[in-house]
C-alpha cells in the first residue's frame, strides 16, 4: 500500500490519513489513545469499504502514528481540532463516525461540533471524559502532587511503554467533558461494549446510553469481549453495526 496523504491543520499540525473513494456517507474511523490508523479495526473497516464501494477515511491524530508532533504535547482538545480539520478539508457531505475508546469521546465531540454533518455514529468501548473520571479520579495524593510539580505522571499500560499523562491533558480534558451537559445524538447511534473490558468498564457505556438523548440509540454488550474488541466476532459486529446505521440513515 502507498504511504499516507497529509493535511496541515489551521494550528500547523501535519495529519496523516488514508482515504478510500466510494459512495457516501463517508465512514470515518477515529482511533484510541496512543493507537494509530494501522490497527486491526481500522484496516478491517477499510477492507469492508473497498469491498462495498463505500467512502472511508482513517487518520492519525497529531502525536500519533505518522502525523507530526509528540504525544506528550497533545491533549483531547488538540485531537478534536485535528478531527475537525480533516473532516472539513478531506470529506464533503455527510459522515458516519466510528470511534474506538478515546475515539469514541472524539466522535461525541465531533457530533457536538458539527451535528448537521453526522448521519450516524458507532462507538466501540467509548471512553468519554476518561481524563477526569478514570485518570484524575484514580490518582492518589502522590500522583496529583507529582502532576502539579513536574507536569506529568507515568501510568502503566498493557499495550507497551507507559502512558505519560500531562497536567495539560488533565486540565484540557475538563474543557471537553460530554457527560456533564446535554448530549444530543439525533441520528442512528450504536454503542458497542465488551463485558471483560479492563480499561473501560461497561458502566461507562450504560452511563453514556442513559445520558445521551436521541430517538435511535442502542447499546450492545458482548460477553467476554475485552478492550481491543478485535476478534472475528467483534469485527463482524462492528461491520454489522455500520451497515445497520447506514441503512437506517439512508432509508
């Protein structure tokens, strides 16, 4: 496969992406924290799009994958700006957003920013407000003191090197919260969540379902599925959910 294309955002960040041409709405995959557009779910959806002649986009936030910048320089608001910039510059028309983990939060921010363009939404182990409800809430006094004094703390990760969480990420996260104010999702929306997810508890999915307001919201819990949500059955469910939203939105 050829290398990615790039755009430069209004803030000067260089964002890498792969765009598959096809009929719309464009299906857009939004990845998780410290993941990139080469992951299993993104590639599976791209293969599905090619097979079905569908428009599809995958991309890397700044500080992720092939895009410019360092992870530790970024925050939720920066990545929301990256998302808004690439959706504005690369895609015309309506969008079906597929957000995984932190990408689920990003998809909800995009839905608030540009509701007129969103025709549907699928989230996978969505992690809205995690900087406050998961990270900050779990920090002990020593970690909070270290964050204040040094500007960052290191959190262990099962996916490789520790996550370096900055004070800026925590503080900016408080400006991006979506579960404290009304969340309108006036389009077909499917929330997918594994019961064995050790990173995002299924209570988060239940809270999101209860908090959001829309006429076509559904939550599917998959017994035994973990946070990766990438085995064959989970990939098939993601694909089916995208197709269901497309049918509902295009009917």
